[in-house]
C-alpha cells in the first residue's frame, strides 16, 4: 500500500525528526531508543520517556520482540 500524495509538503509533522533528541532506556534487558520532539512554547509532553519505559517494563519481553 502506498500513499498517493502527501497533503502537507514532503512530510507531515510527526515524520519530521530532524530536531529530535535521541535517548536510550533499558527495558526488560533490551536497550530501546526514543526520539523526543521539541514542543511548541505553549505545549508540553503528556509523559516522559522514563514514564513510557516504566510502563513498557510490564510488557512480556517476548512481546517487545525479544524471544
């Protein structure tokens, strides 16, 4: 399946990672990379990377792609 055209220039906002900061966290013994996009001045992220990593630590390792 392909998208015939993009309505917002070359990429939509969630595809633009040129200004993202990369951080790594270990979840269930596996190092995962997270990319943090800066927000607009009047916005904040709803949770932190550490919040997400903590939640993901409850996922069975096999479901994280680790057999």
